[in-house]
């Protein structure tokens, strides 16, 4: 495990401390979890952008054309 030092504004530190206490975890665990969540978000966005670049409009149109022209099932109606 690696140790790092970060500088936080006092107000942020106090709120992190308060939220960590509410979850009954340490400030370190709270921050590690927050960093992991941000990493997952960025990595997911990168993955989706990469997949979108690989997509072809013709494939989309072909598959969309396979969808039957039928009324929406009960509960799936547009609002």
C-alpha cells in the first residue's frame, strides 16, 4: 500500500470526517473509496467512447430495422 499526503480545505476535511463517521469508516477508507469510484467512472466513460468510435451507423440501422413495429407493452408507454 502507498501512503500519500493531500491538502484539503478545512471545510472539505471536516465534511469528509463527518461523512466517514456516519458510515463508521476511517477518513482514509472514505477517501480511498471516493478515488476508486472516480476511477471507475473515468474508465467506464473511456470504454464507452472507445466502443462508440468502433460502432457503425449501418449496423445500428440494420438492428433497429429488426425491431417489430408494435405498440408499447403495458407499462412501457412514453410519458
